[in-house]
């Protein structure tokens, strides 16, 4: 089965062709980083306009790299949410028009489910039950996955997503956008013990995440110490590098400790860590060490497939199409689409899932 995937949920225009859910035939990603950089974040209207200009050539390039014709495609998978409404609609409308013209089935895919499937190309088959941490600029969620296609949220951020905190701290320090890769690079040259930030804690002891307080602590430290943001063209000082390392250390320890707590409770056979922040090598090393302590394998997507991409959408869509799922041409976008279709009803889940969110 050859499936064309289309992803336009935020600021990447992406298309990919995937065979039988696991073979990546082609993948093309067009980033809008340069467009939004001067604003310090994604501007929704600009993102939509860029998608409109890029969607057709990106899909054609993906088909060209795959060396297949549109008549050879068996189905189309497209992101329908969550995301920016204007961005989502560009990809969705294009996908529906293509499906109608070709007479091919179409399915909508939840962006977060796509991230869970991003690991299928570079790892052994996922054994279930699995635990999946999706950590990116817009999301920090953990899902219990007892079987393919079944999801239960067992942890989530109460405020900022981890990647959002990276971006905001980077902007605060004058480091530019996107903040994650910049802070990661500077942290390698900094001392993570130079600035002592408290590990975020949840008062009701649920296994959730919180990064807003850490962001505020960084702001307070900058204000009280008089640390000046980096000016354009200026080399970051050692103090900035130490602050970046200290901030990143707390983010990673928070992600790892909460994941370890939930994993010990649910005893998964596989741990999945995906999303844009999964590119961070320090996080990968810390998660790998934790998984080794627990005696379970941890799967990461390749760095190319950690950020938003269409290969993961095609992979998730392939499973839906193979199961006979079809969407009508009235398929619509949902900016707040949730990925949770399990209620705590059967005995197995009652034993494993103790937290209702």
C-alpha cells in the first residue's frame, strides 16, 4: 500500500510517500523558520500564506522523489488537528481535492498520533502496551497505548509545553528563534549546576508537567543579576551559556523523572519519545539511561522525523486505511482535536491507569 501523507498543522509544509506503514519512500519538508524568525514565533496568517504557496510544489516534489505517479497512490492521509486553523485548512483542502480528483480514499490523522508513529521507520516494531511521550513546541503529553490505535492521556503539561519554554527563554536571552537548538548548543559549553533552579512540582501529585514557573525563575534571575541579553552578532557570554545549561538541565530532569514515575506504574514494553524536542541529544541520553534502569527499550524517531513531517502522518494513515477507515469529503479541521479514545472501564486498564485527567 502506497500512501501520500500531507502535514500543514503549523509552520512546516510537508509531504511524504510511505509504503506499507514502515518504508519511507520519500519525505519533503519545507520550513518557514526564516519567515517567522524576526517575530520570535509563528505568525498564523503568514504561516497560512506560506502553505498556500508551497503545498503544490512540495507534494509534487515528494511524488517525484518517490518516482511514482499519482495514479499509483492507494490513499491519502492528512493532518486534521490539533494546530493552527488556517494552516490545517490549506493541507486539508488540498488533500480532499486530490482525493476527489484521483478517486482515492482519504483519512484524517491526529497530529499527535502521527508523532507516535514517527518511530516506525528507524526502530524494531513497537511492543504493546507502550508509553509515548510527545514533547514539542506546542505539546508535552504522555499517552498510555495498550494496543495500536488506542490512547489514554496519563500526563500532560499544566501550562507551557517544553519546547515553548525553550523558545521563550531563548527570546528572553536574545538568542533568536527557534530557541531549542540554540539553547542545546550553548548548554554543551555551560555548567548545569551554575544556577540552581527548583524542579517543578505539581501540588496534587499527579504525574503532570509544568514549565511556566521555571520560565519565570529564569526571568527573575536575569532581572536580579542584571544579565544582559545577547545582541545581534555578539558571542554569548559564559554566564549565558551557564544559564542555558542550568535551564535545560531542569527541563530534562523534569521530563525524565515524570516519565520514569509513569513507566514504573504502567510497566510498558516499549517507551516512545517523539516530537521536536526529541531532537535534543541530552534528552535522548537521559531518557536512554532511564529506560535502561527500568529494563525497557526506548525508541526515538530520526532527527529528520522528530520535527513536524508528513511521513509520520502517512504511517498513521496507512494503519487506518488498511483497517478500512475512510473519511468523506466533509472532513474538517479541529484545532483542539484530542487524542484519547480509552475510558477506564476494563479490569486491565483499571489496574494500570490510576489517574483520570
